[in-house]
C-alpha cells in the first residue's frame, strides 16, 4: 500500500531536480534580460601615431547563433601593450559567454557557429555585458597575426553568438 505514494514522491523529486538542473543549465531568463556595459574606450588614431594609442586591427561582427552587431578593434597602447575593444556591441545575453581570440576564419551562417574551438584560441575573459562598449587586456606576447578573429563564445553550448575578422588597419 505504501508503494504507490512512494513512487509518486520519487517521481516528483526527480522531476523537480530535472527542472532545477534545466533552469541552471539553460538560464532561459537571459534571453529576455540585457546587461549593458559602457566602459570608457581609448580615443585612438587609425594612422600611425608615435606617442599615443592606435587601432592596429578591426572588424565588424557578423551574426552566428544570435543576432550580433558592433565593432571589434585591437588597440596598441603607447607602452606597446594591446587591448581588445568591443564598440557598440549588441548581442543576446546567454549562459557562460566568453570573449575569444581565435585562429579560425570567420564564416557566415551556421558553418561558422562551432569552428572557434577547433584550433588555437585565447580566452580574454567573460563577456562583461551583451550590450555597449567594453575592453579586454590582451596578454603580452599574443600573436595577433595568428589569432585573427574574435568570437563571442558560449562555452556551455560550444557555439559562437557572433564573430569578427580582425583585419589590419
């Protein structure tokens, strides 16, 4: 007689645990919420400037898994260090989003969704916000000739939200 109520209790517990896990894993509320970041970006020259920061690479984002727009640019600071700036970024929010430099070419459409973890990549950090202006330090010694693209990478689902080719300026 106690078997039937115990079965229902176990089933309810399994369903509840599955629901909690599903909410944690997919984080569906992020599809309808935005996080805007407005960091101060460098005012950089696009032509060689002997004593100030300058843009050395840049490219426009294209859409992959989620609509993505904005500009990615690599700034060479006066001290020789580099930083990646995302200008007017606009993409979807999502779980576990990262900013990656990659050696993979940017491909349009679904062909480009999953390529960035196929080769060499360098994670610059978690995406600070899905909208606005933000900057990421590029470690000294990074080969920007080899790592010629940037991706907004969803690490949890191994998919690019959007990417840009970093062409020399």
